């Protein structure tokens, strides 16, 4: 049985390369919770103050 965890406020955001769903977790999921596919996930966390800093999704990505 898979362990369920609550995302931490500093966990990165991951965006599905297929459907665009954004998920916050320490590591990207194996399968997208939205499209149920094995997708490439891109880290879209904002790391700079101009887009809100850590804990926000970078709208440029």
C-alpha cells in the first residue's frame, strides 16, 4: 500500500508534460493523477523573488 503524505510548504511543484496538471510533492509522481499516464514532469517551482519565491508556481514555465 502506498504511503500518503501531505505536501510540505517548501516541496517543489511538478507540471505534467502531457496534460499540464500541477502537483506539489517532494518528488514527481510515477503516474499523473489527472491523465493517469507515465509522463515527463517538469519542476515549475518559482525560485526567484520576482515570481513570488519558493512555494509558488513560476507562471513563466
